[in-house]
C-alpha cells in the first residue's frame, strides 16, 4: 500500500500492535507549539549551514 493508505490503516485498526502515525504526528505538533522541546538522541549535531558563500564558489559534482 502507499504511505497514505498505510497511515490510515494503522490509525483505524482496532486490533494488533499498529503504530498510530497520524496520532503521533498530532501529539508532537501540539507539543512543539506549546513546549520548548529539545531532542538529545542521537547525540550528533547537524552540519552547519554555509552562509555568505561567494557567488563564484561552487561545489564540485562527482564526475564533472
């Protein structure tokens, strides 16, 4: 099944151990709006965004 069908199937299922993705997304969305949430796992930091890059600077593509 496609992603939407799977989400709805799991959300509406009354039996079994289905993950309720839509409910989970709603809960996290509400928490994000009302609470100051920080995630500490995994403990890596995202790569910093490159700012003020000179317009003559280009990233080399593999094979070019």
